C-alpha cells in the first residue's frame, strides 16, 4: 500500500514556462524555463527556481508572480497536478505555461506573497479536513511548531512521504476502510463516513463494496439519471455501536457547468490516473489523497451536441 | 434538541426564517434586510443575504458588501465582505482595519475565534474577505448556553442567524437593532 502512495506522491508534471512577452526587455528573448513540478506542490513554490532564468530580462519593479495557461490566470492555491488534470483534457507534455512578474490581477486572484501564503492555504485546508472528520480543528491547531515545519517541508521537498506520514499520523485523520453498504452522510454531499478497518467484529456486511463509481454518483447524481438497482438504496447505518471513523473529504472539480440534460461523465481523473470505476473507493482515498487530506476528483463531461436551428 | 449536547453548528434540514424589517436611520447605520422570507436548507445549501452598510460621516465613503454564506464543511454561516470607495477603488485589509469601529472590532480580531482571511467568493469567484469559520461553532455554543431559558426550551433556529450576526456583525461595525430580536 505504501508503494502505490509513494509512487503517487512523487509524481510530477514537466513544465515549459514562458515569460510573458510584455515583460521581455532584451533581445533575443529568453528561452522558456523547463522544470519538473511536483503534482502535490504549488506553482508559487517554483518561482525561486524559475526567476534566475528570467531575472536579467525583467523590467524594473517589484515582483508579483502569477501564472496563466492559454490566458487563464491560474489559482495558485490549487496543487499543480490538479490544475494540469483539470485544464488539459488531452495531457500536454511538456505543459506550456506563461509566467508574469508584474501586473498581478488582484481583482481575479487572491494575493500571494510567496511560500508563506501557500503554506497558510495548505494549513487552512488541512484544518477544514480535520473539522469535517473530527468535528473540530484542534489536532491541527495544536500541532507543535517543529511538527508544522516538518509537515510543510515534507510536502514541498518533492514528496518526503515517510516524514509526512510520521507527522500527519499525529493528527488522527485516519484511513478509510471498505464500505459494504452505501452509508452516506446525507446532509452533505461532500463528506462521507465509513466503517474503520480496525474493527474486527464482523461489521462487514454482505453485499457489494462501495466503489469509485458509487462515490461519483453520489456527488454528481445529476449526471446519472437512471437510478441503479443496487447498493445505492441501502439504508443509512443507525447502529450506535459502530465506531464513527473519519470521513474522507472530496473536492470535485467539474470542468463545465452546462445543464445536465444529456451530459454524461466521460472520465474521472485522480492524480493523473483514470482509475477503473469499479475499484473500491477506500483504495482510491487511501492512496490518492493529497497531503492536505482532500481527495480531488477531476471529472470530464461529455456534452450533448447543440443543434443550431437553420433559417427557413 | 438538547441544548447541552448541541455542537454549535447549523445542520442542513433545518428551516431558517429571516425576519426583515427596514431599519430607519439609527446612528447613521442603515441595514436593509430581506422581507419575511422562508428559506429551507437543502443539501447543496447556501444562504446569501446581501446587506450594504453605508457610513455617511466620512469624506471618502467606503461601501461594504456583506454576504452570508453557509459552509457545508463547517456547517455554520460564514461572513464574506468586501469594501470599496464610491469610485470603485477597493479597500485593502489595512484600510479596512482602520475603518472598523475601534473598540469591539479590535478585540474580536485579536481573539482566537475570529480572524479575517482573503479568499475566493464561492459563487462570485472573486477575492473577498472572509471571517474564518473554524471558531464559530464554539462561540455559538457558548452564546446559547448562557441563557437558562433557552437551555430549558431548546434553541430555535430563527435566533441562530440573528445571534450569529450580532457577534460577527461587530467585526464590520454592523449593529442589529433590538427590535429584530423581539419579533415573534
């Protein structure tokens, strides 16, 4: 199990970063910078590696760094791998991005002051995950300073998984066991409770395992208009003896917001992988979760063809 | 619902009654609230209440937009706000801090339970300021525990938002008129 997680943790995206033409003051213009960006990392963290490449050509002024892809300003607080999976339906290798050092679009992007802003955003997401799982943020807020530093370092140092696990296990955010009945926390589509795998008293029910497909269906029911006959209809667990174990957090990024009349899910991409939808959701969660303890599902939709009325 | 075991959050499935009353000029603050409106919380819940606070006694008048949005993760309402001058120029955080009523706001900002972050508005997709929600359930619990009669009779959802707003509103200088709390 560690094997898969390590593999994912060390995943990276090759980037080809071009300086925006308005900021090129020398001839010939600088070549684009080539850099391997960790999937679980964030674009602003790459700036110290990119800047030297362009510093001699930049116009005078203070740096306010931001990136765009085909003109779309990129949200810096979203992990690089997710931006790539979302924006490149057909993966582009290397991924061509444009970097700007001036003219930050403050009306569109929230400000970013380098590594500190990214770290703050990361910790905030981790707090949110802790809140959803435990009902409070205490475990994250009470982290010792050295632990915090080590946790953050393990994330940004191109994936030091052992260190991460060492620190994050203190946060008691748990792993997910297999769910044999669709036990959905009906008040929120974005969280789910599951039975712990530490439980040995035969809480395993007979029936089908909760799969990735089940999870996607519960999050995006509008794209699955025909209710299936199987385990989705299972009753909610009300058994008080059950150990309420941490629920995992899902963040789904849907590529488009068209009406769902005929739209269907074309593919689901997680950490750049398109897993078979029949696999147990618990495996997906335990292996593909991001360091801030959110599972990001990138869903591509196939949209119906629009009929354009012809003039008569 | 037993008040003592309440965790201070607002779960979806409850009904929220927003009782509005057009408030006349009291202390130069005007709050326009929606009229009597029933909103039921469903799964994909969000509750948006737009109020504009205008302070009329400054030379360069800042306008504030306040939105109340339900957070499914924290299961509490969250205050989003932004400020701008009449010419559209946005106020940065430092300017806002200077603008807020000095006494209570500063205390709230210094407390561990309320702090301001800048985040993307979930629906408008623009940078707004937000009062971080992670402490909300804690102080909402305290708020309701103090009142013995409430503890006996249970909390009514109608009061939740008003009580919540009476606390967070102070951060942005919003005062809730007492009449609103006396509505049957």
